């Protein structure tokens, strides 16, 4: 049986030392280390299996998994327990398909599930079912319905959009025609960024939003949508995005159209590497970046804490990076 045996043979002193190291390694402060120690005194399981369910197959989520696996390895060393990361990605961004995968994952009785919600309302029933089974749930890169009391590992999505908008508006000198590439319209994080983009641009009389696309978190769709927008608006001055698919698809369309440096583009995220490459090439002027690696790390730690019966905060903010041509090499090395 996986994940439910309790192990009393691990030397307690070493266990406490390791858990403390885990917290310190993640920059935890204040109450977390004492809380870890209290958990160590309670019980340690021989193994843990945590399931990650993203919105869709996408290289951005590969970075989340890399972070989760790195954290799992750290915690194995710290606790002596075995940690398994079970990654289950929908082949396309589809709420019904994501719910099916969540149900299938829950049926295997994992020790925790973390997901990136495609639709807070559409995911609600399944999430409630999983909670009734006693399986810990944590959201990453998203916001869960507040009444479900699910901890969200996220950044400030509205602030992330505002940073991108301010950068573009400054580059345009406060005036110009711009386009917004939406992600998956019902995904909480994409929706928040989209609404923030609209509100921010509305504050500037010289900025006119002339076009919008919907990429459904698909690089290929973002590319097609951007090609159509650039063709329909030859006087377009700028582009912003709401997800990690937009920066790649839009940049590729700008480059193919020979509009590098003519249509200015401020994207999101630092992963995958294509985003950084487009910044290096000057196709994308900057990016307001989420930190997928860190989100994967915190997801594993949060699920372990929840499984151990420890309280979690309402949200864990992983912050935002601002990447430009001047500092892109720093992020390229990470």
C-alpha cells in the first residue's frame, strides 16, 4: 500500500534537522519551522504520492514538475520518506477532461492533489468530491473558490498584468493601438490578467485596444490568432498576453511578419526558453514573469504540510520577475 504506512524508525533528531532544512531552503520564516518540528513529533509516513494536474500539456508546466521533483528530492533527503510526483496532464485545455483526470487521480487515493484550475465553477463539484475523500488539495498558478478553503500558490495576477502594461505604455510613449491575447477565458489567472489589462489600458486616453485573441493556452492557436490580428491591423503598435502560450505564438507571428521592433510585445513568464530567446532577439521587449519552478516546489511542501495536518495560509505568493534584454542572461542560466 502506497503512502499510508507510518514509520517510527527514522531517528527523530535527524528528522527534525531535515525538516528545518527544508523550511530554510524555501525561505520559510517565523512559524513554519516550529510547525515542522511539531509535525515531526506527531508522525512521519514512509512514502507520499502527490498528483499534479495542470491545465494542459504545455512546456510551462514542465517547469512546475521540475520544481516539484526537486522539492521531493530535498524532502526525501530531509525526512527519509519517499516522495513520488505523479504528473497527469490533459491533452487539451478542456474542463470536462480535466475533471475526469482529477476523478481518476482521486480514485488512486494519492496523498495530495495540486491543480491549475481551468474553470473555478466547472471544477467546483469535483474538488468538493476530492475533499470529501479526505485528500488534501492545493491550487497552483490559480485561485480556487474561496469557500472551499484551498490554499493557492500564486503571484498577484493583476499586478503581473499591470507591470506588463506599464512597460508597454512607456515604450509606446503613452499612445498607440494595442492587442490583448487572452488565454483560456474561464481560467481564473488568465481572466484576472485579462480584466487587469483592460482596466489598465482604459486609464490612458492615448492607448486604444483594437483587437483581442483567445489562444486557449495553445502556442499554435496563439500563433494563428496573432497572424490574423497583425493582418487585420497593420497599424498595430503593441501586444500583451494573459498566459505562457501567448508570448511564444505572438512573438513568432511578429517575427515571421517582419515586424520585429515595429510591433512591441511585452509578454508573460520566463519559461519555456523560447520566451527568453525572443527577448534576446528583440522580438519581445520584456516579460512580467511567473515562477513555475518555485510554484512546483511550494506545491509539494504545501501538500505535505496539509497531509501532516498542519494549517496553511490562504495563499502563498511566489512573486514576479521583470525580464528585459538587459537582464535576460541572468534568467537564461536558471
